[in-house]
C-alpha cells in the first residue's frame, strides 16, 4: 500500500468512524476544540527586570542570532562567550537583550 493510499484510507475511516488499517481509530476533533499550544511560541510576555535591563525569550534570541531554538540550547552549553540565560521561573529562561546584542556585535563580519 502506497503512502497516498494509506492516507486516503485513514481519511475514509475517520469520516465513517471505522477502524483504520492500523487498527486505531482517528476521530475528528470535537467542535470548538483548541489546538495544543506551540511550545516555541512565547504565549506570555517576559517582563523587564527590576534593574531596567530588558529580557528576551529564547525564540526571539534564536531569531536575532539566526538559528533554531534547539540550536540555541546547544550553543548555551558548548559555545564559549555565548550569553548566559537566566531562569525566570522553574520552566522558563530568558536572555538579557544587551548581552545578546553585544554577542552579535562581537561576531566577525563576513566580507
């Protein structure tokens, strides 16, 4: 069975509420159901620190540096001179905006 045939069979089984070829049942989501939040999207704004230094989230830091957020976490562990993140809650980190800007400015320019 080709991939397209398998996908077509899954679509038909979901529409008829019949078991799919793999034995599982795929049902459409109920009306009004919300999707799971994207884990790379900043749903909540990060507040500024009391000393006035602005904070930016990892996704924005990755965008400014020009990498994927997963690469950003690897660079935090392995790249010397990369800005150090601060923990603002048990499951959330942020970077000081001025440190990220200084890191970007310290990188050599390409001719």
